[in-house]
């Protein structure tokens, strides 16, 4: 048990968790998940992928708790009109990974828990792995040294001499992804195969297991048929440095694609999630002009009635987070401590 967990257990035993629940009872809790790691040991992607068993245990805890779980649209409407149940929770899942369809949704359906799934559509319609995430994984799992892939790069930027740190690997992955993305579409996958060969990385298990695939169009339809709320996450998971016209085009393409897949009117998609949690107030007017009722971030915290709807806080659950650490966030204790620290810093 870590020191943090020991302190939190003592606080829970003292009644601090219950006091925080009461003090924050009128606020909305929005949980944030992404996908599940289906690739076996070692685990990959702390806040991107969660172990299937751990997610199931989380949802079973939530279903058995005193936190009523509502759909996003209903929760925000009831927050506005004052009818929100005390300590209400919303479950949101970003990106639309295949593992969400395979492992997360069956758990939610079994437990009767509603959820909003924000789906980005470019890779969903093409059904190849999400390249930047795949390449990052390849660089972390590759048997060979990363310098073996330098000859594939035509970079004007300085590259790290010994790219062993997470920062160096992320930088190298960004460079490689940028180069591959800049090629004609027909040349991208052959370039990935060439990179895999340079790194002595086996692609076949990744492809057959769909570890980095998004849901297919049929799977998106299957999610909707099971009652999951499908909403917007841009077409290509990019915000283009908050350029208003390009962001608007991303959302329009995302909306039109989902409307086609689900045979619905585009206006039915009116909740948005910022890709990677990157947001700016400069874009709020664009979102409202497009008819958005909400936009979620990955900024930690609870949601109050008067909060800006285009930058909603969430609680990001991660593989490395223990259950009691999640409880501390859901009960509102973490939120109260963060608010207190911010006030003291002024």
C-alpha cells in the first residue's frame, strides 16, 4: 500500500469522504475512460488503456455505490433545472476503440449503466490501426535500438542521440507519424511495415487482435443499438491549433459520418469531446455556432450548475489509479482540496 493510499484510507475512516460527498452533492461527476488493453503483459498505456478486469471491478463498484449514474444529456439538463440527483455520475469513453466495443460495453450493459462514447471517425471508416498510437507502442516495445529507424526519417529537427526516455520516444514517434501521415494514403501502411521491420517488431498480433483499431461502422451501430450514446470527437482527432474554420470542418465531417453510419440527423450529435483534452476559449463560439450543448476536457474536477459548458471538467480514471484514489475523486474530496490549494496560491 502506498503512502497516498494509507492517508486516504485514514481520511475515509475519519468521515472525510462522507463529508466531501455532502459538500459536493449538487455537483456532477463526469468519469473519463478510453479503451482496454487487450495485448496481455506488459500493460501498455496507463490512462489510454485499462486492464479489462480492472474496468469491470470499477463499474461493479460504481453500480453498487450510492452514486446514481445518468446519461450525459439528461444529467446536464437536470443540472440546469435543479433536479439532478445528489452525487450524480456520468460515464464518458473517448475515441471509440475496438476494445470499448469488445470489453467495456458488455460490462456496462450487464450492469445497466448508461455511457456516452465520443467517436472519432477517420480510422473507424478506414479500419487500419491508429498510426500515432501504434508507432508509440512500437518504439516502446521494439527489441532493437531506436536508432535503427533513424534512416527512415528525413527530419530537419534535431533527434535525440539515445532516445531511451519517454519524452525522447514520444518526440521520435511524433516525427515518424508526421512523416508517414504526409505520404499519400496508399503509401502509409507500407511505411509502417518498413518501420516495423527496422525495429524487429511483430505487427501480426497487433493487427489480428485489433489492439489499436477503432470500432468498425457495424460495431458503432451495434453500440447505438445497445443504448449507448454516440457523440462527437472530431474526424481525425486534431484541433489544428484552434483554427476556427478547420475545427468546424473537423466537427462537420465527424457529424456527417456518424449521421450516415447511424442513419440519424446530424443535429442529433450535439455533445463534443476535445481530442487529447486540448482546448481553448477561442473556440467556444465556434462550438456554439455548430449547436454544441457541451464540450468535455480532461481537466480534473467536478461540474457545477454555473460552469462554462464548453470546458467541462472530468475525472480521468487510469490503470495506475487505485480504487480508493478514484473514490477520493468521485466523492469530491480531491476537488475540494484542489479548490483550497488554488485559493491559497492566490
